[in-house]
C-alpha cells in the first residue's frame, strides 16, 4: 500500500483537525442555534450527543483513513476490494456534502472577511443599531458577497494545492493557540457585562419544554458539522496520520476541545445579547451584530476586533481547506489528478455552487424553498439531513466492513486493562446505537416538518 506524506508533527495534525472543526461552526452557528432552540436544554443534549454519538463516528472516520491511507471513496473500494461496491454511496454522498458545504461555508466566510476589512479600514465605534445596519448593507449587496466568496475560495484552493505540510499544517500550527487565548480573554470581558447572569441562566438552566420533535436532528446535525463528520474531511485527514498517532486519542482531543470552544462561544456571545438590544433569536446575524458591540466598549477595541476577525477568518480558511481536501484527495487518489489541478477544479465548482447562497439575500431574496431563502435551505438540508445520512453510512461501514483486527490494533494497549471494554462499547455505538439514534432523529424531523 502506498504510504502518504503525512503530518510533520502531532501538533500540526491536532491543530488542523481542531481548526477544521473549530471556527464558524462553534462561534457563528452554535450561539444562534442555541438561541433559536431554547438555550440550556439544547446545550445539554448537544454535549451528550457530541461525546456519545459524534466522538465514536469521528474516531471511525479517522481510523478508516489511517488504515487505508486513502480518501473516503477509495477507502471503501480498498476495504471491499470492489470499485463498484454498494457502500460507495456513503463516500459519494460525503463528497457531495463537502462541495455543497464549501459553497455554504464560503458565503459565511465572506461575511467574516467583510467585517475584518471594516475593522482594518475604519474605526468601528458602534451601537447595536449600527451593527444591524452594517450586516444588512452586506446582505443587500449581492455583487460584494459574491466577490468575497470568490476571494475566499481562491485563497483556500491556493493553500490546499501546496499540500498537507506546506499548506494546511504550516497555516494552523501557530494561529490556533493564539485564537484560543484571545477567545478566553474576550469571554472574560463579556462575562463582566450586566447581562452575564441572565446569559448563564439561559445557557445552563435547561427548559425541556422548549424542545420539539426536530431538536434531536438539529443537535446531531450541528455536532457533525462542528466535528467535520459526514463530509469525508476527517477520513482525508486520517489518511495522513503517522503510525504513532492514535485516532482514538485524536478523536477525544478534537471532540473535547470542540465542545469546550462551543461553550466558550456561547459565554462570549450571550452576555452581550442580554446586555443590549440584539435579540437572542437573531439567527445567523447574531455573531456579527454582537461581537462588534463588545469591542466598542473596550479599550483598544479596534485592535481586538482586527485580531478576532483575523483569527476567525483563519479558522474559516482551515475548515474550508478540510472540505476542499476531502474532494481533492479523492481526485488525486482515484483519478490521478495533479494536486494543483484538483484544488482549483474543486474551487471552481464550489464557487459555482456558492452563487445561490451568496445572492440569496439580494438578487434572489424573493425566491423561496418552503419559505426558506437559499442559505437557510443549504443550512437545513445539508446539516440536518445530508450530514446525518452520510454519518450513518460511514459508521455502519466501519462497524461492519473494516477488518476487526485493524480496528482492534488501534485500541490494543492504549488503555491497559480496559481496552477490550472500550473497544466493545465503541463497536456497539458505531454499529447500532449511532445509526438508530440518527434514524430516530430524522424521523422526528420528518414528523415535525409534516405537522
């Protein structure tokens, strides 16, 4: 089997994997889905699902990549010894998900780039009304959104074309720790605001009466989105793992930090919300309407704003790189494309797919799918349906088709006397528990949608 040129360092892998998960999923999406789904009850179920469902599937995807040294589609072909295996639907769906998510993610990354430019060009002394107007001005300018999205995707293609070591790893090894420290500092600043007590109550006092039939699939979809599960990215990242890096340890570290950063994001955003006039149910504008308010109340707020949006944009780049890498590695492995050709081809396709969400709030604002604009439709259909479906396929494939000895090798001697028990629990989850829970969640979403 061909051995890939892998990550140069463990820290490089961890930072790339965490960067793929950490970023817009945690800081942009987590606060607004918590805000629109009842607060604390959503948070409790999110933490449980992250560790009980998301973590085992994350380990499965990393393991599949490491064992086969291949991307998702080729990995399935290698295990089944058949280029037309019926299991290939899971790998193909993962590629479709990664491309559509690139379009969706690229649009939101363009918003981050816009706010970074605002802080760089002009001092941003704002009140809540100003942040709302600023975001609405961006939403109404379709040409600007399309240009920002295109610029973002082009940068991603350039970095991915350089490969894992020269591109992705070098990019994230230093920026991720800096962003984590900055996030902690801003969270402590936010918790000093008068709305902090109400924010803590909102996040950590669950009201289960606010849950609906669709809550579970909203939670699972968000878990898979923030962990980059179900889109082939973690299979691709796992294929570059060195022999001495355990996918179990890597999965635990990535999942734990992902949950921690989501909670920190909530503790950053909600005190600002409850201290001002921005509504907790503002939706996907929540981050962009609240964080500039915090900077306007801080000494040297403009500089902190530049640092925050620069770091946030960097994590958006890393997550987008993971999405592009998922498709690029399949083209390189399966069809022998050069890495440069594959990177720019996928970027071009991603940009075409991004036209609809980029223009959804301007030129296409009157076009609706079930009363959703295009970006809401991308969000709902991809994260609540496609990612859970792909996660089920990859979970079942690893659970039933990946050689037991290959799986056991990753657990053996890692946890001393508890190895067999931990392996047995993990095997049960990826074979049975995770698929059943996801199926029930999708059924609940369908019933909620119908009624």
